[in-house]
């Protein structure tokens, strides 16, 4: 195993086991570091070492990323991963200094999160309801209800177990990023959808002799993975009447936007979404402001004249 591979293995173990980063974050960090190694190998005559990187390599890599058309946010995420990696190497005395330490990137070009409007949500629910030949149709409806009513992440949904859901009191315990816990309430529609789904779940579990606590299962009674959930949501979207470019994570955006548009305060939405920082939640205020301005310009008679 090369020095590059060995250092990367140690770093991945560190962020996974000690820092408790999510599987998605760990995979992203690993990918970003491998991309940097590939760049070093392309620009050096011999096998490049991560331990010999200097400020010139850093400048060349930044130039390469921008030349390839990466956005400021994408570049910032890649640099963040490399900063963390080299901080780890410095901490373990593998490197005297972090070559990325003085790289500071502004990320002011955040795109506003796209969310579903009410009519679009109706189309999604209709799509799931019409899939009558699916033996797990009630599961799909329950999935939609849970995402729409709680705004939880796909990975959090995959980890839901029966002992963490109180259907009678309409509350679920979510294990989020870094294994942080939070309680998230849900409404009567979700309660009914889960109640309808559970007997269906029991039938499939018994058929395939499965015994576990995971809420959402596949056709063989095994726990449904995050990728499996994404596949189901993608399929519901494709079978609906919607034809714009949309993705499952928009259900989380829809939940947050609906909460703020209906008067919820930022702190409450932050807590429900499981955001560590309020700044992560504040992007939704721009969505609601844009929504308000759109309605204002549409319905207020003199608005267009005032803009001329």
C-alpha cells in the first residue's frame, strides 16, 4: 500500500469513527482526495506524494478546477475536504504545515433550493396511489407522507426503526448527522399512511421470514437502503405528470419552505431539519422572500408599473 493510500485509509477511519461523519460525507471526502491525487499524478513526472504538496501545487489545482468549470461552491467543498485531510496529517506529525491553510474561498453563489408547489405534491401522491399493481403501494405512500411531513434526509429515513416511532402521539426520533438525535412531529395524514402500511409490512416480513425493526422494507422484507428509497421516489416522480427536472431531496426543501411560509420561526425549522447552524437554514428565507415577491408582482396592480 502506498503512502498516499495508507494516509487516506487512516484519515477515513478518523472522520468515520472519531468525528462520526455521515457515510455520504465520508464518501465525498474520499472522492475529493482521490481527485486531488489523480491531478498530482497527471502533473508530475513520477508518482506524486501527498506529503510533498506545496503552495504551488495548491495554486495549480485551484486553477485546474476553475478551468474545468466547477462552481465556487463545488471548489470550496473540495478544498474543505483537503484542508481537513491535511489538518489531520499535521496533527499526526506527517506534515509540518497545511498547504491549504491559507486558501479562503467566498461562496456567495448559492442556488435557491427548488421545492414542490402544492399542485406538484398532489401529482406525486396521485402517482403513488395509482400504482395498484405494486404489492408495497402503501409503503410508497407512507414514504411520501413521511418526507413531506417531516423534512428528514433520505439517510435518516433509511435508519428509521419501529421503536423510534410513536404513531399514537405522532412523533419520531431521528438520528441525524454525527448521530445527533432530535424529535420530529408528524400529522394525521402521516399517521394514517403509516397505520395502513404496517400490516402490509408484516405480510411481506412473514413471507420472507425476516425479523428486524427497520420501518421501510424492500420486496423481500429486508431493510430499505438510502439508495433504494431514492430509486422509489425517482420512480414515483417519473410516473407522475410532472416533467420538469426534479429530485427527491426537493421534498426536504418543500417541507422547510412550507413551514416558513406558514409562519414557523427559523429556530424551529432549524431544529426540525437537524441543521447544526442557523446559517444552513437561512437560505430558505430567500426562497420564501422570492415566493412573496412573485405573488406581490403577480397580484398587486401597480407593482409592474413601479418597477418600470
